[in-house]
């Protein structure tokens, strides 16, 4: 179930000024861009990029990273533009940060944004039965958590995670005595996401809710995850997900790249974006 805030967030959008780009600085014509709110909190907003030509186009929802506590959709603009140029309708999400609300508010926000997009699909030339989620780092955790929410989400054909934190519990234990400052920071960030408490006692339930693989079911979306071999969110994060979803017949592909690049820098590694885009095209065309 959605939280009360997210449930109320799925009403009509509150449009901000629409920016039409008949011809932008790069000579790309035909795109329209609009920012809409899907809830009452200032962070509950998304940018929609679409081609107003009357066609229904597959959708790509992008979810930024930032330790669940920072980051903003504005930093995703280059990636958003790339998918819009390919002909997708693109939804670039902001969501409540861990300083605004504890888990599962972030998952609820993503679900509310999807619900709003599907409700107003005709306006944004969007096929509500054909879309994927792409998340980066903490955004990859949110995207993957949506992918295993309930027993499948209508129209969701795939989830991509770039350095996704599939297991906050693993991040919690890995960061306990690690000399890696990023692993220690991730442990602290996961505690904050859980409302400030460790995974025991009264807090065990929220930590269980944060564990993506524990919610695997047969109608979940196929997933693609990408990690650097030596980054602080290692490929082993995705291996349990592959095992658990595999047991119910849902395919998971885990790709690794050499080095330590994380999230967006990993996406910009040679061949990574192309591989992700090819996987998406296989799922939604």
C-alpha cells in the first residue's frame, strides 16, 4: 500500500510553466518539457520530456542518486536529453530525501510519480503499458524496490540500476569496520534512511522493507544492474537479487566493469550507456 502522503499525491498534476522547445541550442526540434508536481512536498516533482506528435511512446523514468539524502534531478539533464532524443517520453524524478521522510517514502514517491504519468499518458504522448525505470546508486535502490513491490507494477517492463544499493543491510555490515570512507558513509546513510535506527528490534521491519531481494515475486520486472568491480557498492550487492528473482523465473543480468567508478561516472564509461540503452530497447522498443 502507498503511504497516506503518496496516496494523496496521485491526484491531478500541478503544472509549473511549460517550456516548449521548437528548436533548442543544439538544433533539436520538436521536444516539449514540463515540470509537474505529483505531491504537496516541494521535492515531489518531476520533469517530463516528450514529443507532442500524437504518438504513444515508451517511457523512461530516471531516478537520481545521492545517498538518499542529497542530489537533484537537475544533474540528470544530459542523460534525460539522451533518452528524449531517442524518442522516449522521459520522466526525471525528484523525491523526498531521507532528511524529509524515512523509508518507504522514497519508494512511495516513485510509485506516485508513475501513477500520475500513467493517468495523464495522453497528454505526454506516453504508452502507460510500456516503460522502464533507470536508477543511479540510491536511485537504483528506489527503482529496484519499485520493481519488486507487490506482485508486479502495471506496464513496468524492466528496471536498470547503475551501482544500485540492492541491500542496505549489506551496506550496513560492510561499513561497520571498513577502511573505505564511502562504505562507512553508506552505512550511515542507510541508518538515516531507516529513520535513524539500526536493523534490530523495532527497526527490523523497516530494514526488511528496504531489502529489495526479499520481496522477489514471479511478476516482478526483469532487471539489469551494472557495477564497477572495485567500487564501494560491489557486484555482490546484485548477486542475491539475481538468485532470488531467478528462483521465481524473473531474469536479472549483472554486468561489471573494471575500476572503481560509481553511478553516473560508471554510466559514462565506454560501452556502458550503449549496453544499457540496448537492454532497454529490447524491453520496450
